[in-house]
């Protein structure tokens, strides 16, 4: 799939003065040459990205639509850029960072600039048009890239460590619980039991790592001809947390179908070549830098799956509540209501059993 298929004209609510940006880039980059043309990347990210075309050189501009909690837009952009810079320095596959701009006079909001990395970008996790061997190799490469992220020393990222692993899980479960209670629209027995069970059953094993937070096929750029990840995109949710939670979030297409996002449910894994969840987890373990994981796999995997499913249910509940506040009659809200209940039941079945 060509990268051009993932570009569109700049959407009206994201437009900015391209001539002013071109002047700014000419003053900041010695190798920048006009004219400048701008396109927007398609995607579900809240924070948009843009392709900047200039003669002989292309760049990616990222800005934020929403600041991180407790930060201004400028502080959020500076934090994002500092992380990308640290990851690039540490050898993770990200675009070469150039600068962060907090002067809102340039395009109306803070932004940062990276080199564009050409390659293959797959939006559909089913990988249509590939043969089974190619699909298997792509998933093997994705597992290897996630293991590479988790192998990085968290201290090199510059992100707050906040106790990492177990403390991340405890904080996340508490925060998600508060969000669900604030947005509750129906009584769902499985969610009520998860709210009690999850904080009381956090696995004892401590593991702390850089979490991408939204690691999925759509956020990866692959080599033009090889099954190898050459860029990891969309680090907006990155933090120091638990690697197995990150892996479980990565595995959600195996478990749920969310409106507007890809799913692997109903796939024939033998005929397609796409590894089933156990085989994908095994691939991650093979590539892990931790000998214990390579030898023994992942203990308490059902807990991490239940946590990730719980997270999906809470997010879907928030979308449902906001949709209902805008007024009745939106058919998409029925789909989200179904997601909340079915995913909550699936999460509870992971750890106990019984639907509601």
C-alpha cells in the first residue's frame, strides 16, 4: 500500500498559513527549498500529522489538538519532541527530529518537525493483497519492534518513571474506574466486578518499560520491500508503565471489533498466514531482551488481557456518554453500547467467567 493512499487535503479545521510556515522553515533549515505543499495524513489520532513536500525533501509536521493533562499545548509539544529526540538517539526507529516550535504565530498552534521516512503503511490488520508468508513476516516484524521498544532503558526516555510497572497498573485501573463511574449509562455487572477484582489482583511481578500505549499495525512504517519496521509513529500516549499491558493493548484486534478500527476476529489464521494470538505472543517472547520471557513466556497473561479489555470498555463508555449528551438518534451509539457490554463480559470471562 503506497503512502500516498494515506494522505488527503488538509481538513478545514486544521488549515494554517502555509506561506508563513514556508518562510519559517526557510529560516530554520539550511537545506529547505520552496515551494512548500502540505497534505494531511489520514488516521484516527486526535493529534494530526501533515506531510510537507519540498523539492528533494519531505518532512512530517505534528501538532496537538489536545494538551496532555496538566500541561499547556506548548509544554505537551516540547514533551513529545523531547521523547522523539531521546528515542532517535537511543536507536529506536523514529524520524530524525529537527525542532519544536512553540510560537503560535507560525501556524496557530505549537508543532514539531521530523524527517519523513518513506515505506509501506498498512491500515488494515488483515493485510489484503499479501500471501500467507508475507503476512506472517509482517506480524513477526511488529512483534520484534514492540519487544525493541520494551527493551529500551526507561531512564533514557526522559519520561517520569513514577514507579513504573505495578504502580502504573494500580494508577491506571483507579483512573479508568473513575472515568467509567463518571460516564456510566447502564448497569453492567461484569464492569462492576472488574472494578473490584482488577485492583485486588495486580500480578506481583514487577516490570517497568517504555509503553507506546497505542502500538498497532497502523502506527508502523515498514521497509519498502522487506518485512522490517523502519518507523514507529504516534507516541502521544507513551509513558513508563508495564510492558505486558502494552502487549495486551497491541493484541486487542484479536479480541474486539471497535467501530472505525480494524479487527482480526473471524480470521482463518492458518489460511491467511496471520499468526493467532498465542503464536503472536510467542513471537514477542522470542524477540524479548528478557531471558525469563524468552524461556517462560508471560505469567498472568489473562490479567493483562482483562486490563486491556477493561480499558477498551471504559473508552467506549466515554464515547457513548458524549454521544448521548449530543442527543438521541445516533445509530453509532448503539454500536458503542454493544462494545461496552460485550467487552466487559469478555474481560470478566478472562479472569472468572459468567456473562451479564
